[in-house]
């Protein structure tokens, strides 16, 4: 899968965000960063389908990542935040960056599948403006093969979505400011 620079990216390729005492820069994963980010956070969806990873960096350290699958509508996948950066707004910053990327490509909706019993993830998506789109819960069982190897799953997923046609304010969710 070729790596593409974000149409909304800062000239350096990164978009800085500030949340409380945490400053991170979010940018599209570069080929030379794959090993470092993969070792720190895993990259389960790398080279699978159309899409790309957005990575939140704190200095030279990957703080989190999100895979944006360019389906119709685009889908948030493999959202992960490093343990030392959790509950500090990194996931919200990644979601806001993914929404901007989807809008820049002309999409008006975005979605995410979340486990029916993953209440912390549901709270994150709810506070980011997502809601259940009314599809029946979908059981997922068996072996799924991802880049990092096969995994056994036994889950029930619900699909949440968000309308991206609402105008953007000057600040992104979670108090993070987009700087260009």
C-alpha cells in the first residue's frame, strides 16, 4: 500500500495538538516509521485494504495510532493509545484528525465498529459525537488473520456513525487546537 501525504497536513507533514499538559503531533505513518510504531503499538491493519495509519507522536515516541479505512463511509479501525498516554485526549485527537481526513476526501459520514461490552470505547466515541446507527449487533467468532498473525475472536460488534457535514469549529474535540 503506498503511503500518501495528507491533503490537510502541515508542511512538515504533522498536525500539532495540545491537550492539557500533553502536546502531540499527528501525521500519516511514514514508511521509515513502521518498525518503531509497530514495535511500540503494533500495526494490525498495515497493508490491509485501502487506508492509512495516523500516528500521534510525543517527541520521538509514538503515543497512539488509528487506521482510517477508506471504505464508503470511511471506518475507524485499530485505535490504540500507549499505556502512558491513555485518558489524556490522544484518542480524541486521533479521531478528530481522521474526521478531517475523511472530510478532505469528500466523505460526509464516518463509522466505527465497537464491541457491545467495551464501555470505555463506547464512551470515547459517544463524546466524540458518534452514535449507534441502528444496525443489528453482529457476532464475530473464529480466527481472524491480521498482519501480526491470527487471533481468535468471540465478540459482538455494534456499528456507530457520525455525520461530518456539521461545520468545524476553531478547536477540535478534547480541547486540542489544530495548528496549520
